[in-house]
C-alpha cells in the first residue's frame, strides 16, 4: 500500500462511513444476523472480566449485553462479546464492528458532540472518592485541611484533588502519587498518607478485600462525577430507542418488584400494567421493532437492575459496593436509578 | 581444582584495581538479588494461581470443551517446528532424553491430565525432526507443508469462532503466520526494489519506506479500522486483520533483509549465468536468490523473535494475547494480590521462547557458515 493507496483508502473510508448512515438500522442488521456483537472490556473487575474458574465473561456491562441480546433476539446466549479497549471502543462502533458498547465509559459532552455516537441511559454512577482510616476520626472531606492525600500516578484524580484544594484555599495539603493501587493502599496503612483517593468503586473493593474492612471509612463526598453508560452509533434512533427502553425496562422491573425469581408468577399477574410491561397479550415492544415480551426476556436472562447490581458489584461480591445512600440506589430509595413513565 | 579456580578468578575477576572494584560491587549485588528472588519465589509467592489459570494463559477464552482443537493446532505447530529444526540440526539419541525432561517439567507444571496430549505433541515434534534430519528429500516439501499446516490450523480452530483465539497459542500463531507469509512478499518486494521497471521500483520502494517509517501499532490499528469499511462483505475476524497488519508491516523489514542479501551476491555470479544464456528469471531463481537467502537466514530468524515480542501490541484491537491474558486474570479482584506471580510466569515463558529462537538462530548461522568456509 503506497501513499496514494492510503489516501484512496481514506477517502473510501469516509465515503463508506457516510453511506452507512443512510443504510438500514442496526436493529435490522442484528435481527437478520441473529447475533448481537457487544463490545466489552475484559480487564475491568465488576464490569467486564473473565471468571477464570468458569471461563465465562462476567460483570455489570456483560449482563447488560446479555439483557440486550435477550430483548432483541429472545436469547441471551446469542451475544458475541468483542473485547474493546479504552482506545478502540469508539472506532469499533463507528466501523460497525460492534452493535453496541458497554465498557464502563464515562458520559461526557465532547464524546457525543465530536464522535458520532449516542449514549444509552446511565447504568452505573462512579466518582472520585476519598478513603481514610476509621481511627483518624475524619467524617467528611472538609475535615482533611492540611492532610496528605495519595493517589495513582498519571490519573485524573491528581488534578481533581489539587483543584479541590484550590477551591477551598487549602495550602498545606499535598498529593503523593504511587504507581498502583496496591502500593497506595499500603501507604494509607503505614500512615504515610492520611487519605487515599481514587474511583469509589475501587476504594470499596480494596477496603472490602482487606482483613478488617471496618478499619476504613469511605467519605460520603464525591469529588468528581463519573457516570457510565453504553453507547451506539449516532443517528440511528430505532436502534438507540430499542436499547434505551430495554435498559429502562431493567430499572422499572426493579421498581415494580419483578425479578428473575418471581417472573413466572408475575407473568400470570392480573395487574394490567404488569401484563402490558411483560408483554402478556400485547405490550410495548412492537412499536420499537422488538418482540412484545422483550422486557420479560431480558429479566429472564439476567434479572432486574437490582439483581444485576447485586450479582456483580454488591456487598456479597468481591467489589463490596453497597448501593444504599449512593446514586446507584433506586430513586424510590433516594438514588438516581430512574425509569421514565411506561404507561 | 581449588587452585585452578583461584588462578582463574585472580586473572578474570581481580586482575586490575578496576576489576576488583567491579567484582566487589557486582558479585555480591547479583547474589543478593538472586537470594531475594529465590526467597520470594520459594517462601512468599502463592503459585497456585498459575495452574488454576493455565488454560486461560495458554488459549485465552477458547471454550474448554473445544480444547482438543487447540491441541491439534499445537501438534501441527510442533510438527512444523520439528521439521524446520531437522533441516539444520540433526537429531541425535541424546536429544530424546532432553525431550523426555521437557515433558516431565511440563507435566509437573500442568498436572497429569495433559500427559497423553503432551506426549503426543512431543512425539510428533521428534518424528518430524528425525524425518528431516535423515531423509533429505523431505526437506523439499517443508515450504508447501508449512502453508498446508497453517491452513489446517485455521480450519480446525475456526468453528468455535476466530474471535475466541487467545493466550500463548494466539501469540505463537500470529508469529508463525506473519513469519511464513512475510517471506514471499518480502522477497518479491526486494526484487521489486531492484527491478529494471521504474514503476515497480517506485511502488516497492515507497511501500518499504512507508512501512518502515511508521510504528507497527499504527499499521495494525489502521488495518483494523479500514478493512471492515473497505470490504464490508468479507467481515474478517479481528485476529485475521491483526495478522494482515503484522504481515504487511514485517514484509517491509523482510524485504530489506533480503535486499541486503541480494547485494551480497557477487556480480560475477550473475554475469557468469548470463554468459551461459540463462534468462533473467532463471538467474534470479536459481543463482541469486539461494545465495542471498543463505546470507540472510540468521537475521530473518532474529526477525521472528521481533515478531513474537511485538505480538502483545495486538491488545489495541481487542485481542487477548499471552500478556493480555495475564492481565485479564489479574483483573479478577480475587487475584489482585498475585501480580508478581503472574508477571514472573509471563517473564519466564517469554524468556524461554525467546532464548529458544536465538538458540536456533545461532545453530543456523553455524550450519550455514560451514558451506562458505
């Protein structure tokens, strides 16, 4: 391939990208193909990673892929996991190599405005948090004036911390950086740092996996928001709407008390809303180009949002992330997991 | 004996003041490092993670019930490597003992349930080695056999989905495919660069220069993005596109090695052939190329090592090669504290494969030098 060829190839690529927008919806392609190509990470604990004992992919993002496959194709096993990295995830969607990506991607305006993608509803709220030792008596971030903070090298957290210091006029506080979380945690234990700062999901996992979890306190403050959402190629409303409402279906199912365990029972329910929601005798699916029982299929495959969360991130897992009092709780319990009105 | 070693160390280690200084700092330092490493490996390291996750390290997320397919692929690779080895390095009876030792080490690491399969693989390896060592005729079919072997590997590994290939097997396959395919392309490019037709010369030169002046990771990523857009109906798997990228890139390097070999062939050779009335094609095929390849075989084997060591770059297009498989295991929160164990295992495996390739390269060099002495 000489230079001229590269130029030509580039032109073709541009033309094909434009052409692909005019062609049919991804929804039709997926149904015709019979499998869903879902982009996930394979090195993100709790979100997308390989369980080496079972040889299966697991995680919140992985379960969302399965839910979408169940909703669109009626079978959660018809999902093909394509590994994407932080670098390749957007190109993978833009070149139609994957139909949707769930890869703990932070929703930011620049990502929707300058990359041709559309985000799906937020499926996890992460953020920069601070953890201290319980014996220090610190209860909130503002108690930490003059303290030494530790974080990982080259992360955004360092910037977040220094701007938080500036905003509060703290001059004595300083930031130390370590090369990985293991060393960071050791520094907190040895007293070289008064506080350890990184993503809240990681803080919970480190405290929870330690010998005495009660020795650590994750402060309620969130210094920097980081909401995660899946995404699809831009300008394909049919596909995006089908996926958005499949996601909302998982939220609504939890709110309405429909779970994997009681699904069979709920399918016989006399409640007209539950009937319509689960697609018994006509439902919401047809207008999206989905089967009427798409929500029921998704619940059958992976359960409602609460069950997905508990299985992958909850206190019974190695991630030790309690939903209570965080935005990841259902809105009825003071959180931010909210589905719009269905009927 | 003691007196001899004392003399040896006085001459080699404590000969001059500077030597004394160097020896006194380096020797205790090295011993201390070795002591620390051994103390950790024996006392503190929890090696149970390696046998537990060995399957993932070797074949990635390839389904366990389809594992026989990967064994067939490994057997084919073993046969090809054995056959290639036999061409330059004759099999002797003492090598059988060495192979038995390798088998014992591998079985002790992986458990007895792989005994039958590992034995079969090593027997195939030894048979191919013996065959090409003592039946020179069989060496002629090596090149067609390697292409057939690669096609057979693809045929047997594809049914569960090429997207599932991973682990060390993926790294080795990527290296083999790239090494085998880049050779003919590289030879053609090398001739193209010396061609009398200026268009051919310019295209070949431009190709080689462009590929050599961009990083490998860029080429791989470009091919990965461009191929589905250029050929949507082909729908090639990520792993195939990775191989295409590697082959396109390394062909340029092979071309430069081959060109240096072509230039090393004395002009008298072509002139003599021409005066005998041979055609240009025959001169290149029977006179120039064999002599050129003889010169460049050692650097070409070194190139194989380069390819193997660059293979982890395919993580950028979402492939799970050997290194990434190790990282994937560490991502599991339950294994978060086994970083050093996994990376030590990766280090030793890479070191072992790398030193095997350099060993073969050294033997090859010695073997080829015999003819020209």
